């Protein structure tokens, strides 16, 4: 749309220039030589002005345009990712077009095609579906548009870069915290959408710690599941059913993100168990930070999204310019081949270190966290 608008404007200006030229040339034959010289001088000025306008418009149309795609805004972190990415990209001279797919993978594909048609040089995708999003990557690659998978690895397609946090480590960190408080007892495991590779990695992280405890029967996993689209309401319904049908007391709920942890804690509260069961989460969402202070959620795995968004913007622009990223690059196989990868390290946050991490980083302010609790 932008390119079309610029072309239309250039043609309009060119039409005006030609019209003026014709009028001046027609008048010139009736004028003295001195006046004719002045007209030629004016024509030179008009011509030069036209060239400047045309060059300026063309330069504008060549401005570095990047697409940034989020799956939804129901998870607060995606608005933070967007803002961090856009801010840094603009500082580096790029413009960013943002699209929210509302958890609809077909809609995300359509949005990506619109971005390609509008001249983006790169698309940064937090995929709704890590399988179907491969269509976007393949079509973009065929048009020499760079594709960066952000947070979620897109499967079986060409990718220029993958940037994420280590979700296996995140699951491991949650389980290690849990067993340090309850080396025996009954555990419930709630991970995210089964189509999301990150949910699978978190589950593997849980199991890497729990296997030795479950094999010796110290810990019993009474229920485990994946929650479609990581929906908090589904986590709430699931936890209610567990509490209604499980006769043994629950000691720990390993919950893969803060949104679902909120649903789990709502179900626990209905039974008077909030604060009595260890609950984990991830993403350091504001309500989760408040629950940590209140004692109803024990930890959140904090992923400094400012670093992720800033790094992604910088590396995207380097890729567009044909430069190689000079960061610590590893590789992850997505089924098609090894993808250059930046893997960032998450941090466990509890009531003891929340001020030294989340608040110190400015991710949330002390006032934001504590004001709602004291009211």
C-alpha cells in the first residue's frame, strides 16, 4: 500500500511538472530573449526540484521495513516483546509493521503475505502454530525475505535465525525448585499447548529432574497434561477436576507459565488451598509477581524480554544488510536443517530475589507490584 501511494504521488508531481513545462514553452516564443533566459532558468529550477522530490520519495520507499508477528495479546508478554523490538528497530533506522493473529494460524499466514506484498525485508514471527507457519517461511525465502523465528521454533522450513530462551532449562529450574521444597509427595504437571515445541521442552526439563524421584516412588505424579493454547481458563477447569477427583492431597503443581498458574491458583483458592500448594510459573507477568509477594505462587521463571527484543531487532537488521551475527551462535535442528540460534538463559525469581531481578531491570516497578497488594 505504501509503495502504491508513493508511486501515485510521484506521477502526480511529474504531471504538474510537465504541465508547467508545456505552458512555459508555449509562452516562450512570444517573449524577448532576456525573458526567455529567465524562463529557461526557472525550468532548470523546476527540473532540479522534480529530481529532488523523486529521489526523496524513492529513498523513502526503500526504507528498511520489518514485519513483526505476534500470536495474541492475551499473554501480556507479547505486547512487551513487540514494544522492545519496535523501539530498538526504530533506533536503528527501520520501520516495523506489527500484526496480531488472535491465535489463528490461517490469519497469521494471510497477514504475512500482506507484509511480503508491502515490501518487508524481513519477518520476525512468534508462530501461532509451529508447523503451519512453515508456509510463511518458505514463501518468504522464495522472495529473498529474511525469516526470524522468535521464541517458537518453526518446523521443517528455511530459517535465517531462531532466538529464544532455553525452555528445557526453564522446566528443569521449576522442577529443581519444587523438589528442594517437596522431595516427596504428589505432583500435578500442567504444560502448554502440545503443538508448541517449547511446551514439550519444558516437560522434558521437568522429567530430567523428576525421573529419579518417581522411579524410587518418592514423588508420585498424579496427573499430567498439556493445555490447548496455554489458556488460563482451561488450566482452571483442569485443576478443578483434579481437585474434585483426586483423593490424595496435592503438594506441587508444576505449571508452565504464569497465565495458567493464575487459573490453577483460582481453583486452589476455591478449595482453600491457595498458598498451601507450591505453584510454579513462567514469564514474570505482573499478576504473577503480585502472587509471589502474597505467597500463592512460589516462583516465576523470568525471561528478560528487553534483551530478547533488543537482540532480535539488532540481528534482524544485520541479516537484512547481509552481515553475519557476531553473537554467541549455536544451532538447533528444525527438521529441515540446523538453524542458527541465539539461546538466552532464564532466571528463577521468588520472593527473595524479585527486587534484585524484575524490579532492578525495570521490567515491573516496585509500585506496580506492591500497590495492588496493600490496597
